[in-house]
């Protein structure tokens, strides 16, 4: 690592302009470097592990416990969440009365896993329950009057809305009107005024002081069943029967937590760590079938959940039957699980094809907008777009242009569009959307800092763009100012061993809010480079000591990174990426996921 930057952080390998036009900067400042050395010495771990922990602000005294997060040590008393006790008591009444419970979930992965956690818990108690997942196009997001009336007519005695409902004023009034009491279990940001419900359990309520606003809905749902289980135990329900195994549900909690991109810190991190172990045990028939269909080789990682498992669960809600995901996660029939998994695999392929067409059109419009007036937030829309895929398109635009982006699918007849937005760290998109709703610019909208949904009339689009420019220009400019790649350390192909990777895994799982370690590989020769799959660049790297390492740059073809990698066959490059474990036929091998590269000849000495 060379040079000084901002007095406390140094540039790495002198890279000041990479293929991705980044400065490579050491993640650790001087204070963190001292902590890293102390962790290394006290715990007896490799220096690189100490650097990874210190770079994520793990204190020396907490390092040992951090490497082994447990649910028991990190689980709060569920009662700290507003309305939790009232909700658990009402659900316990329903259980003891033998009432049928209706679960109304969202159509994304968080909604499907949340619904499945509740359903599997109630089923273990012998309680009849049914799940309703709304059709994205016909019903839209959240509870609605017709669905609520249908659930009531079918015999529901209690309605539980999960991953939705916090802003569903009209629908919950409808529930009350037909005599159906409602519990809301959610995590989306809300204003001061709340809809009518027996209990609204949401750690992002403005009057909630639990400090658990970083949980996904599935995490809140797990806290709820912990509280409910405790209430049932207090009432003597388990004196002559076995309690449900709550820890066996952590595989679902892990999937929902990772796929909703909430920060992997504290309890969330423990949920995912222990949930991955539960997933490996293959106790959930549906998840096991999905892992097989998605060709997840070896133990699953957060990468597998976010990029292989999650998109397939989502595929039903995006372009097919929205209930498929929840059905898969709750089935006890192996044949049904395999059949649903195969259907989701097919739908995911169709989704990818639709996304590619939409992205091409959206990217062309975004490029024009950037060149014309460089908007802080990209807002694209079209009559021909599929409403179930707009969130994915927004995510791609956000990645390409390094700014928040919305993609909106318009109903040509009504002149109204529904869209999804994705943000960048440091820009609260959900807050801006709620303000636009309050100002009357949007018909509906909500979300959280990193993702939001909205409904807007076509003739308000210009006004919406102007609102985002006035509201978010400063935040976006500040967030984009430092185009740096934070590097945890320098490695060689020879040093990147399976044993080292397993030690690094103890510092994980990595994801949002707990970033995956990035390592620089200095002057490695590109021994092989070729395009594989859908635009990925596969590589073999070699160091000066004779070490060799497999690598891949996902979706890098026709990008500056991919062009550099392919053009430098036989030459040396500085590379940066994250380590992953590739398991094939029982054999473990380290692989680098390359995220950037630089020509050593252009770097500072």
C-alpha cells in the first residue's frame, strides 16, 4: 500500500484510476490499523482476519464473541417492540379458541418467508391458517378490501398482515367493518398516523424505542412467534405437548433477511449465520428443492441466497402466480416442492428475458437524461414494461449510473404508473417518496432508505423529477463524491487458501451493512481469460511465486472492466475482488469474484 490519503488512509498499489474509475483506498485508518494488530495478537488469527474485523469497527474486547454470534446472546426481549405484547396476547387467544388465522403477506421474498414462518409455526400448533399473497398487477401492494372480505367469508377469525399493512388505512377499516381483527407485523417506515389495528408491530414506528428498525419483516415475524410462544407457555399450553422448534425456522429468516438487503449487523447477522446452518440441514423441503434446482453446490452462503435462491422465489410474484413462493416454503410434500421449484426456475428464465428488453430501453433513456441534465435521481417509465420487473431494472440503473433510480410501468389506458426505486448508501429514498405523497405529487408511495415503491400519474412525472432534484441533489452529490474502493488487504494467489477463507467466514456472514472483504492482488498475470455464460468473464490468475487462482467477473463483458481483463491475456494487472468457495464434486477451491482491475503502468509509484 502506497501514498497517503486524507491523512489517515493510504491508496492501495498506487491505483488512482482503475477500470471502474475508482481510487483504491485502504479501508483502515490509523486507529483501526492499531485495533487490527491487537486483535491479531490476542486472538492468534492471521493479520488479514484482524484487519477485516477492525475494518468493520469490531472492538478488541468484542472480537471473540463477534466471531461466534448466537441468537441467545443477541435476542432482545420481544416486548421492547411497541404493541408486541398486545399482538402476542391476541394471537394466543385465537390459538386457544381454535380460530382460523389468515396471513396476508407481500409478494416479495421477505413477504413469502415471513408468511411461511408464521404459517409453519401455527401449523406446528395444529392451528388452521391460510396465506393470501396478492397479485402484483391485479391487487397491488398490501391488503385490499375484496381479499379481506374473501378471507372473512372463508372463516378467518384473525387477520395477520406481514411485511405490509402499516399504511393500509382503507383496507384495515374494511377489515374492522366486517368484524375481522387485524395484527400488523411490518418494518416499513411510517408516519405519525397509523391505520386501525389491534396491534401494529413495527420497529420503524415513530413511537417505537426498541432500536430494531434494521430488522426485515421476517425478523420481526420471528420476534413475534418468540413472544407468542412465551405467552402460550405462560398460559400452560405446553405442559403436555412439545413446543414448536423455533430455531428450525431460521433458514427462512436468513433467506428473507439477506434478500431484503437489510444491514447484517447484530441480531440480523446471528439470524443469517444460524439460518445458513439450518438451511444446510435441509429441514425445509421447499428450500431444499429450490437449492437443488438452482444448483447450489456445497453449503449455501449469503451470495447464494441473494443471487440464486431469492430471485427464484421472487419470480412467481413478478411474472407468475404470486403465491408460489409461500406455497413452496410451507409445503411438506416433496413432489409438490420439486414441481413448484421447476416452475419458479422457468419463470425466472422468462423474467430474465423480460428484464433484458426493459433494461435496454431504460438504459438508453437514462443515458440521454444523464448527458442532458445529469439528474440526481433517474426516473424512467414506459407503457410496455412489466410491473413485476421494474424493481430489477431500477437496481441495474442504480448500479450503472451510481445514483438512485426509479423504473415505472404505466397503464396506457389509465395514464397511471406503478414503479420501484433503488437507492445508494447515504440517500434516504423512502423518506423522499413519503414526502412526495404528502405534497400530492404521488398517489401512493412508501418504503425504506434503500428501496421504495410509488404510484404516479403520467402528467406528474416532470414534477416528480423536479421534486427529486430539489429534495435529493445534495444527498446524492455527497454520496457519489468519493468514488473509492475500500480494500481490506493485499493477498497473492498463493496466500488465498481454503483455510484462510474459512477463517474469514467466521467474520461473516457478509452483506448489506457488513460489507464483504475486498482484497487487492498485485501484479498478477492473466494466464487465461474468456467469456462464459451470460456475459461473465472467467479468468486464471498467477502470482510470481507460481501460485494460481481461478477468478470470475460477473456480467463484465462489454464493460470497461471486462474489456481490460480480456485484452490483457498474458500480461499483469492489479486486481481487486472478494474470495468465495467453489465446491465441485466434494472438492473445495478458492475463487476470486473480480470487481475491479488496474494496469500497473498507470499507477502511482
